[in-house]
């Protein structure tokens, strides 16, 4: 293995993240140690963590590389031997409400309410902040119209994606791996001049969206029957769409909506001249800090910090009265 391979592998290692944690844990007493899956998670969570962090505390962040590595780091840590430190772990829920889940549960592990962090960021409130702060649009009427179009298009996107996510659930229930990254929503969906989301026109003989999606899942994947798809759709429809649709797909929707809105605003004149473009690979760096933190996340962080402070005060009080008691 080359040095480059070693460096790339080390970045994804839960063992490396855990080693960094053990070093920092010995150096700092009043610290919050946060374990994330990757860079996008850091963009999403860090602002809220800093907001709740006491002034005399330090925040240490560890990117583990993926969800399994976060759980590995949790399993490697002896939490009973960490006086004065708070260690928290943050993971995406994915389809754990629908599929068998063997991952450990703990009060110190935060699991997203939706499929992933991206689903929390893709909403009309975050859109408004980007329009004002990145595109510098301050006309409330324009922002309101774009928000209305955004919500209608997102609802349509959920409807179009639901059968595809049902197919992925069907495959995973059968024990097959699913290569979600192979599916490019841009090859199946497009925004029109009214910011409505539609299916792309299909050439004669080309695969349907469902056939293309199945092909992306795996080279030897065979599609389930229409009846099996419909049955799975009925089963999973009891969940919120944001618990079903992969967050990376919703993020694609958000970025492409912004692209089309920017194009329309530029062509409409009226003083709009928008040059900055939100790129899909770095979108969460802009969306994450601008996403209103979910109440569940705020409570999770605040309750843990408050409990740790109380425990520290109790330990300090016992240390002060200890000699007097022995006297």
C-alpha cells in the first residue's frame, strides 16, 4: 500500500479518531468531544454545539469517516472512566425505522429524526436565508414566491422518489447491498421555467426511471414486480417523506432548484445579477450553519451539558468536604 493509500485510509479510521480523542481527553478536563461521520456533519452540528458550549469548555471534533466508524469509536470508549468530559456521537438514521438495525443505542448517541442531516437542511427557511445572505435578495415578495414554488416542487420530488426508495427498501430487505451513489437524479428529473419539477422526456427504447434506478443499485439487480413495489410503498408511506428519501437526493433537489431560480432571476432583470453558485459537493458547508437546529438536537446537547456541569459541581463539592469529614 502506498503512502497516499495509508493517508486516505487513516482519514476514515475510527481507531485514529479514538486515538486523537484519548490524547485530547488527557489534556483537557472541561471538554466536549463530538464524533461525526464526516465533513458535512461537522458543518451541520458545530454551530449548535458552540452555541450551547460553556465559555470555559473546549470543543474537540473527530471525523470518523462513516456511520459504522462512529459506532466503532463509541464501542472503543470506556465512558465510565471519563470524569469531567462529555463525549457525544452523531449519526444519520437512514432507514433504521424500516430495516433491521443492530447498532447500539445510548443516551450519548444522537440519531437524526429524518433519514440524514441533509433532509433537515432542505426546507423553505434555509432557502430564505440563502436567498438573502448568498444571493443578496431582500425583496420579501420575491422570496415568498420562491419559497412557495420550492415547497410545491419538493412535494412533487417526494412523490416521484417514493417508489424508488421503496425499491431500495425491497432490495435491502432481501439482503442485497444498495449503491445509492450511482443514481443521479439529474438524469431523471428537471426543473421547468416555472420552477416545477418534472420527469425528463424519455427517448424510445431508453429505460424508465425505475429501470435506471434498479440498474444503478447493482449490475446484477433484477427489479421487483409492480405488486411488490406497490406493497412496499404502502408499508413505508406511514413514515414522513424525509425519513424515506435519501438526504443526498434532497440536497441535489435543493441545489438544482437554486440553479434554476438564479437563472430565472438573472433573465428577469429587475436589478438581480447573481454570480455565486452553490455547488453540490460543498452545499452543506453553506446550508448546515444556516439550518434551524431541530428541537431534539438542541435538547440533546443542552441536557447533556447541564448534566455534566452538575456532576462536575458535585465532584468538586465532595472533594472540598472530604478532609473535613475525615477530621
